[in-house]
C-alpha cells in the first residue's frame, strides 16, 4: 500500500493507494512542533500498512520529521517531490527550485486528466493560479487564500467575529455573517474569473480550468460553468509521479 501525503501550511492530507484505487482522504492540522513519534501515533490508523510513501510538502520543517517516521517505523525513506524526481512536468520560470511541490503535483494530476494545456487553481493558505502550456509550467500568480482573507479581515475589525464559510444565497445579504460570506466568496470567484480571462488573453490560450485545494469546496457551486473542481488533484498527481519513479 502506497501512502500519499500532501503537507500544506494549514493541513496535512493523506490517502492510501492500493490495487489502482485511491482511498478516502484524511485531513489533519499541520503542527510543526510535533515529533516523528507523535505523528506516528496520530497517523497510525491510516499508514500502518504502508509499503511505500510519496510526499508533496511545502513545509520544510516537517520533511525530516516524516523521513524519520517512515525510517524508524517502516524501514524505508519516503519519496519527496523534489528536483531529480520524474514528474512529467517541465518548469519554465526564473528559478525552478522556487516552484512548490504542491504546484508540481497538481500540474501532474491535471495533465493526466485534462491534456497538455490547463490552468490550475490551488486553494489553500494561499490561492495560486498556474498556467501549463504544452506540459510546461509557464507562470504562476499567488493570491491570498480564503481563510487568510477571512482571518485578516476579522482580526482587523473590532465588530467582526470569526465565522464558518457557507454558500451565500445571493451576492448581497442583510446580516453580518451572510454579508461576509457573500463578499469573500463571490469576491474570490470574481477575482479568479478576471485573472483567468487576463491569462487567456495575454497567453493566447483556451486551456480548461481546474480548481483544487481544501478551500475549493467553499466555492464549488459559485464558479462559472465549464470550470472543473477536483479537490484531490494533488493526490492524483502524486500517484502519477510515483508510477514514474517506482522503486
């Protein structure tokens, strides 16, 4: 059984891949203070049958923790998405090493499903927009994520309090919580639609759009027709990368 792990700034998402089947996903809060032993206790129900592991991580502090975990309890070193690993994705940017493992993994998953040209939006702590043309990551835009927007707004306004995202019934509302949901969620969708329009015009592409990441579920019903929402795109990409690098 291959364990797939996406280590993000806010959450760690795991899944199991066995007999060509991807299991349910399991989501845990990212905690850089935990030791390898502590993570083993927490994750044991999901990883106890592991025969191999592939990891996409944007939290360097946890890379050694997860390496130690699998070395100690399973006797192998996990595969990290990093330079030297075959991904099927080419990178054409100023410094390829700056491109996060999550962007590369999402790109690998998108190319397998949507073809050689695709726009990938990954909604996590940050929202990223990545253009892939002819299997090449051509450029990326980074924006504040939904949760980051909410926390910044609430933290800076004395009369606003924390709230949970829920799908707004209309673009305008008549109570504070619904007003916040309408403004942040519709605002984010409108921003992304505008960014996609500009990217398509500037780069002369009609590439399909796929949206992924933990926060994508909050806007799934609000995005324009034709946009594809694939919450597990990074995990699907990890499968494809693992298959190219089987050990």
